[in-house]
C-alpha cells in the first residue's frame, strides 16, 4: 500500500500558503492522493483547493476499480466530482458572501481557481491511474532516478497561464488528462507530487544532478531541506511561490 514518507510545505502566500492536499484509503487497500495548487490571484484559492482535493479523493475511493478503457468516461467521472465540489464550496461560502462588501462579492463572482493532480494507486502499489489539470507535477522515481514525469515534460513548458479548475459553475472545466501507469519493474519506486515552481526548478537540472537533488530532498533532515529551498528562493534561483511536495513509498 502507498504510504506518505515525506511532506514538505514552504508557504509564500500567507501563513499556510494556498496549496492543499488530501488522501484516503479504501477497504481494499487502494489509496487516493490529490494535490491542488490554488491560484493566488483568485478569491479564496486555499479554500477552493481544499474543497476540490477532498471531493476528488472521496470520488476516487468510491470506485471499486478503475476501468482500463474509456478515458472519456474517466474524465466524465472527474467532472462529476468537480461539480459536487463546486456545490459544496458555494454552500460553504454563502454566509461569507452575505457579509462581504460589493468589491469582495465581485471578486467571488469571478471565482477561485486551482490545479489538480490526482492519483489512485492499487492495493499492492503496482498500478497507478493519474488525472491532471494544470501544471502540478508527478515524478516517478526508482530510488533517486527520474523514470518519468507528467504532465509537463520540460521546465520551459511551464506557463504563467496553466489550465485551472474554477469554483464557479459558469466556468468551463478544462479537459482532464488521464494516464495508466504500470511500475512492477521498478526496484525502489517512489512517487513525488510537486507544485509547479519546485517542479520547474528540478526539471532544469541534468539527469545526474537531478538524482542528487532527489536524494537530498527525500533523505536529508527535513529542516535542512526546507532551509536549502528557502535560501534558493531568496537568491532568486527558485520562483517565489508556495512549495509543496509529497513523497510516497510503494
């Protein structure tokens, strides 16, 4: 079963930042993991990211199994869970909306926004289904070696305007990309879920240096990792943003 080995959070926007994550386990031992990066320009990015993350986790755990065919059906399932998250988010914000001034109400009408990276991992950790909207990145490692990463393939592909899921029912849900991954051949598999700024930084590194960074991030004392990343941000080598990383062991 997939387990959380390390969690790193270095906020930049406020005390807790605007990234949120959630996880859960089914009776069969399958696990679901979701990381959402709230867009700082939106009305209440953190609340929407948290609502979205938990609703997607609950939806993933409601599946007895993940169908092996029909990616369109998998995309429709995610859309249904997003609609449910929107209803819950709007209901939770009714009281706040009544108390807001006209400017805040106008901001809320435009909505809140977040990316989505969602995983459903089989009980034995050999099969992974991933859903993505936006640029929150999944890295599949064998020990410290980068085997594959998605949905962004190179650092220069990160954009200031990635696809985002909006909280307003008036906004269109972007297409959700779906991957089925088989990792039986890996000797020491690790999964890294990572928000965009930190992922883009890692992807600038050549393979050997990237492996060294992964070893440091996953093995060094947590305080040393946080201090190093914060200092890297201060000197401008890392884009100023919230950094969130989850390391899963299988």
